[in-house]
DNA sequence: AATGAATGAGAGTTCATTCAT
DNA sequence: GATGAATGAACTCTCATTCAT
C-alpha cells in the first residue's frame, strides 16, 4: 500500500503515543493498530520496542546534542560560547519538542533504556560546558536550571496563550540570564568564599519558617 | 514478626522501589517479596496499586503543598510572601526528596493516576501564587523555573560533593532570585510593553545562529 | 476445586505431553487447557516452562541417578558392583519410563536446558563407574551401549507383545552381558594391545563392502 | 557471490544448525542470516522448512538405508548377510554422522515430520533383517542395541581421543558381536524355551537389590 | 535467483486483582 | 492480619509463510 515510508510512520505514531501515554503504557499493539498494520510489521522494521525509541531519540536528540558538544569543544570557554550553546540547544529542543517532553516525563523509563544513559551523558556534557567544575553551588544550580528551563518551558507554559516561538525566546532569555550570572560570579570571586550568596539586589535566602508538613 | 506497622513498611518499600525503578516497572510481587509478605497482604492494607501511591503522595506531597497554599491565601501578595512560599516549598521537598524525585521522573505515569491531577493542580496553584497572570512571558518562565529548580536540584546536583542541606539552600537562593526578578519586573512596567526583554545587565537573547541539527 | 495437588497434576500432564509431542511442541496453553486451568495458574506453581521440566527430571531421574552414584562410590570397583549399578539403573528407568523416553527423544531440547547438563554429567558419571578410563575402545562402546540399552529398550521394543517387566529383564541381561565382557577384557589384557578385537567366537569386523550411498 | 549452488549451501547450513541447536530451535531467519540471504530466498529453493529437512534426510539417510534394505532382500538370511548389513549401515552412518546425530537427538521432532515415519520404517525394516520375529526377548534387544550402538557411538564417545574411524570400527565390532550372539541363539534353541537366559559365562541377571530412589 | 514488506498465529511471561480460608 | 491459589487481560516477541516485484 504505502511505499517505503512505513519506518518513518512507525516512528511518528510511536513518538506521539509515547509522549501522550508514556512509554510503558504504550503497547505495540496500539501503535500497530493506529498504523493499520500488524504487530509483526513493527518487528520487521525494528528489532525491539526499545529499538523504536532509540531510533527516535538518536535522530532527534542525541545527534543534535552531540553536534552542539562537538562544536563547543573547539570554541574558547567564554561567556559568548556558553550563550551560543544555549541558543543551539534551544533550537534543538524546539525542533523536537514532543520528544523532549517525552524524555522529561519518562525519565524513569529512560533510565532503563540504553539510550537513556547516552542522553544523560550528553546532557551532563552540555552542563559541563556551561558551568565551572568548582564554582559555587548556587552557580551550579543556575546552570542546570538554565538547561532545565529550556526543555521544560514548552510544557510548563503550555496553557499560556503565546506562540511556541515566543515561549522559546522567553525560556532562552531566562536561561542565558542564569548562565550569565553564573559566569560573572566565576570571574569575580576566586574561591568558594565570596561567591554564591547573591549580591546585586537579590535578597539573601533568609530561612525563617520553612516547616511545611 | 513486625508489629502493626506493616502499612507503613509497605509505603516505605514501595516508595523506594517506585523511585528506583519507576512506577510501572515496580510490580506488587517485587514489593511483597522484598517485604517478606505475599501480594495478597498488600491488598489487605491498600485497595489497589494506585492506592499505595496515592497514600504516599497524599501524606508527603499533596498535604504539605495544600498547607502552603492555605497559608498563602491569607497573606498579602507581596514579594516577601512569595519568598516564604518558596522557603516552605523547599522545606516540603527536602522532607520527601525521594518522593519528589519519583514524581518528577514519572510524570507520564502520574498523569494517568488520579493523584497526578491533584498534584498538578497544587503545583499550578503554587505557581499562581508566585506569578502574575498577565506578566511578561519571561517572568512566567522565571517563576516556573523557580519551582522546578527547587525540586530538580537534589537530582541534578546528585553527584556533587555537598550536603543536601547545602544544595537545598543553593537551590532556594536561585529560586528566590528568579521570583524576585519576576516580581520587580511586574512592578516596574505596567503592561506587556516594557517588561520581558531583560535589562539590568542581562544580555538580550540575541538569536544569531541557533541551528543545531 | 481440587486441593493442593495441582502442582503434581501439572507435572503429570506436562510429562505426558512432553513425552508425546516433544518439549517445544508442547505449549503451556495446551497443558493448562488439558488441566482445566489457565496458563497463569501454571506460573503460580512454576517459575518458567523450564522449571516444570526441571522439577520432573530432578525428582524422577536426577535424584535416583545421584543416589546410584552415591552408593557406588563407597563400593569396590568390582564386576559385581558394576552389575548392581546396572540393576539399580534399570530400576530407576523402569520407574520413570515415560520420562526417560522423553529425555532420549528430546536430547536436543535437553541440551539447552540447565537440567540437561546435570543429567548428562550424571550419565557420564555412571558410565565412568562401568568403564575403565583407558580400556580398549570397543570396551568403552560396550559400556555405553549397556546404559543405552537399558533406557532405550522400552521404546525400541514397544511393539513387541511382552510385559514391560519382561522387557526390562531382557534389557538388563544384555546390558550386564556387555559390561561383563568389557570388565573381563580389562582384566585379561594389560594395555591397549591384546584388547579390543574380539575373541570368543566373535568374527572380526572384517570391512569388505561398506559403501551405502 | 556464489554460483548456482545455493540449494546445497542451504542444506549444509541447515543441517549444521539443526544438529547444533535442534530442529525447532533453528529458525529460518537464523539459517538465512548465516547464509547471507533472506528468508524468502529459502522459499525459492524449498517449499517449507520441513522440505529442507526432508531433502537432507532423504539423500543422506533414507536412500542409503533403502539401498541396504534392497540389497539385503535378495540375500539369504544368513549371519554373514546380517554382518554385512551392519557394515553397510555403519558406512552410511559415518558418511552422514551429523545427520544421524540430529535424528537421534530430535526424535520427538522427527516424529511430527513425514520423513520421520519414513525413517522409522526404514530402521524397523533393517531391524527385521537382523532379528527373528519370534526370537527370545533378549535377542531382540541385542539386535536393536546393535543398531543403536552404531549410530550413537560417535556421540557417546565424542570426548574420547581417537579418530572417528577407530570409533566406528569399535562400534561396528560390538554391534556385530551382539547380532552374532542373537543369531546363534536363534539357531540353538528352537522356541522361546531354551533361549534368552545367557550361557557362555554371562552371569544370569540376578535381580537382588534394584531399589534406586 | 532473490528481495522487501508484511501477516496470522501463537509462544512464554507478567500483571494487578480476587476470594475463600 | 494475612496466605494460597487462581484468573483474565495484556504484554513483548518470534515463527513459518506469502507475494508482488
């Protein structure tokens, strides 16, 4: 019936389903049904269920991330480089928003998958491009939050009336702001000492109450 | 063997397993096995598998969040109130770190559970306490990132050598910084106009390159 | 319905089926159907399909063989001991004729099963009780044929009109005769020299024709 | 790549696999993979999986056996004829050792195959050439053991350091010895009476102990 | 002389759940 | 306060086979 595009169609439908219902709740039977083929057909194109998710993640997330890392390795570790990393990461995420949402919401499942390890290491490598090994804790937090912000925003702002391009820009802006702050901290103070506790108008995290249970 | 604390032990072991392996991958058989009881015993204490997770989430996350919301509703919508909300939320999270990690990594599974809806609405209510309905997009992002930062940090910084209390403080600091910024933006400009695009030394999110594939 | 005998019934029906149709051709569905239970019930009593076969072989073949070996180890390596080994082995085989038939006809399947290894080593240990490490080839053959004869006879003579007890006695007789011959050879000659080529009226294996294709 | 010999190569690889893994455990996918062709290619050369095994057995076992039978039918039923039958059978077996091993280890699978019936009847015909319809039971046993010995020996002696030709000769020798004995018994006694219970130094199968559990 | 794409049937296995005791 | 025994539904995966090209 349809020509050689079945493989692609499987990936599309599978990703849709994985993102909507979660990885474990999405059965191959359902995917096949929605495609109008038999389960066995899926197995003609992919060796296992995991293989399907691998092929998707690899193309839409792992490779793009690897490309960013590869590019960044040949750049000086300047602030501008870091901001460009964020820009590119933002581009990659928005290019495969459904997939990144899936990965974020299915981290537990991803952890059991081989590709999960791969992605984790990619993300940590990106993180290492942004942060200083021995920066103050708060700066480390800023850098991971920057990354998180970029891929979580499409989801957290999903009910807000704005184009996804606008949301992406907003997320990128905040992420860059966080990384910029961390970078400047790294240049100002020399050791763990002066860093961390915010200056520049940010109120100290005065812990007064805190109980919540 | 053990006294009438079986119910509690089930919750403990279940949470451990859910957090470690994911909700769907944790079978009642395994939980029972690790407890040294039979599956049927679980059913004496809980009506369903979902019931177990509900009971845990309810005690350790839903109620604490509800308490924060209840408290905040009687407070003025000042910056100080917002910071206190973060403080309390940080306290709640650190009090049930494994559970929050579980919820974050199993969002897909949570979505299918009744308690998932509940938690989602709690989080969104908290968010609404922090942000202005019609604030600039970037400020909305800042507020959700603040929340995210608080419950994601234990995980993202898990390989860093620092006590979890230190990490918590760092996360709280960054979260408060983000909310403070958003709050000040809200007071400065009146409408969507002047807001958003960062001033105060943050570089404009100049999108130059961006390709990543 | 039926009391605690389900486990036993599963073993019975399974063995019947395995022997009749072969291991791989016997599906758990069929076994369950014939028992009037569901497949899942089988899994309550046995961890896997292999587990069923293991439990049967272990009780009816492995343990009896081990017992023979254990007994023989404390006996002098005389002819009489060897003949007694055969006698006991014959008893074990006739006690679980269907199982031995199954094992013989499903050696390929057995080889993939963990219990297959176990049984193989039992048989080889028995063989080592009968034969001399460095006996002439023909005597080694006699000893293995003796063992083979005992468990193959119920099958090869199955269409002959005689009680199985009569057949068993006949098989045992031939087996003992073979082992006796091998034993006497071992005592007569000292090295590979004089042994092997039969005396006592047996015609030399004069190879004249031999082509068959 | 290879010339028009694909059909032959399929048979070779298939036999190898069947012998190594068993008939049911050998899938056409694996066979095709090892050959570097697709499953469909197998179907160009053979109608079914069974067809492959049939073609192999037919050439390497059924026809040679039939030839032996055909030859023997025109011979007098003397001892010398019987010994020659064994000689020829031994030749056939050693010429297709892997196949005979396969058939022996996969009797359960063979039974379901049409060629299984064929082979069974060949073997029984051969048996009938060796034994007397109404010989004593023990003599019947001797004759079937003779046949068994010939095709089982390559396997039972597989760990012994000797050439396969040496093993074959040893097996043949024992087989001939067994048949000779049976033949002589047949001539001595006239009816069931005097036969069976061994004379010539073989100890009577005195059943004393026999317990094995 | 062979492939690419697919199918239908069925395999073994696991799951949450039930209920009489 | 639990267990032993079982179920029904679903799962992932594999198989031999087909057929248009």
